[in-house]
C-alpha cells in the first residue's frame, strides 16, 4: 500500500502527515508515509485543495482532520 500526504508544506499539512504516521503505526502497518510538497502533483490529481491523504495514488481524503480514528478508517477502507 502506498500512503501519501500531499500539501503545500504549511503547518496544517505537516500535522496531517504526523497524524497519518501515528495512525499507520497504531494500525500495525509496515508502510512508510510519504510527504509530498510538489504542488504539480496535487494539480495532477485534479485537485486544487490541500492537504490530501492519498492511498495508492488516489485521493482518499481532501482537507484536514485531526481525528486519528477517521484517518485509520480511511486507511483500512482503502487497502
């Protein structure tokens, strides 16, 4: 599974990255979370907002959430 957080590099994007890393660890997954700040990759997904949680190169969540349980559900639902 490929897990990515895409964003502009702002504090909100970094926070989603940190929460996503924690969610992956709590789920016991052996996956690395990639943090991408290349705006062109966001545009290539057809999106104009950030941050984005992408799983297997597809947007799974657009916008910020501090709810780790929600992020864990999204990861599990998109395996």
